C-alpha cells in the first residue's frame, strides 16, 4: 500500500477523541490522499487503523514521536483532528501519566509564554514547521460540515431568545478574543456560566446545576481571528444530549466557523428535545 514516489498527496492526521478524525480521514481519502494516522492512546477510535494507509499509536505528550512517524512516511502536511481534554494535563502525577518526550517537555516548560490553547497549538505548529511539516486547516477536507447560517431546527427562536442572543453574542466573542473559552450560557440577559479549561460539555453540566429551572441557551463561537488549523468549535448529537439533560432550550453556533459532526442526527435530536439550533454570524439573528 505504501507509495514510494512523490510526497504529493501525503497527509498526516493526529487523531484525538470523537468522530472528527474519521470525517477528516474519509474526506482525505476521497481526495486521493495517502494518509498516515498517529492515534492518541486512550482517545482515538481503534477502527481508524483499518482505514489509514499507515497507522500507529502514540502518547498525548509525545510530539517528538509524532514528528518521527510523519517524517519516516514522508508526510509534509498534517491535520490535528479530534478532541483532547486539556484539564487532563493538570491532574495529579501528570508527568508520570503523560510520560512526555524531550520535544514536548521543551515546548511545554520553556518554549511558550503561557498555556492558552492558541499559544500551545501555535508552538506545536512551529515545531512541525521546523521539520518541514505544514499544519493545515483542520476543515480542509470537511468544509461541507461547517454550520450554515439560519435556523436549523423546526422550532424557531422566541422574542426573549432573540434578546438573549443579542446580549450574549458580543460577550462570547470577547471571551474568544481573550482565548479563555468558546462558549457561554445565557438566560434573561444574564451570563450563567463561562467555559474555561474544563471544556464545553462540563460547562454545560455546570450551567444546568446553576440554573435548575432550565430555559437557558448555549452560545458557542470561534475566536474573532480564528486559526482554522486548530481548536475549531465543534458540536454534534452529544452536545444536544448534554443540553437536554441540563435544561437548555437553545444552541447558537457561529456559521461558517463551527464544525457539525452528524448534522442530521444532531438536528433530529434537537427537534425531539424542543431545542432550537441557530447558525449565526456577526450582525445576524438577534441584532
């Protein structure tokens, strides 16, 4: 299966958790790419092995190994796909658990001024570039899955929800600009919860606990200067399940910048739960 010729058409995927790595892999194969998958241990789906040209497992904090595998397979383009819970990197005995290699240790402790997602991932991209590997937009092969603008569900926003969207949108955008988190929970022009290191799903649970009567909305946006190589906002059926369980009634996502995993399934779940889904851009619905 190995093509010993040109590196043109060769793609590497660093695969984390969730369905997105499979979506990227399927899109790359449709584009006739030779795909090397470096699967993150304990996170990636083992079924990717049967679909990739080259497949291997690696630890989360083994950046040097990722680079060696890609270079050995003459890969010059790479995509980061799938989720990694950053909070796991701050657990007890984290160094023993993660067993970082020297490349990762140097980057984490000496080469970056802060640990915000954008800073860390930009440093990872720079390290790839030092070895002749370009990190590409993570939606390069999945652009058809980006959220459209407008109401995606049968249910329509109420007047009160329009007001909350207008109130919360600029706040969520500012949170993105500061690289703190991608999501906020809003009800009756009040911010209930803000996403930070815990991630969107845990923030949804926290918002449900703080607003037990329900009826709140989740607003999830990209950064104003979103780097599409990494950390692109993502939603899917699991998002709707968590929102339903926590009493939310609306999901607002940024059109053209948010990846939808399993759109038909997600919209059907929202319709069944009575949750409104809206794709919005600046100056859109609610203004």
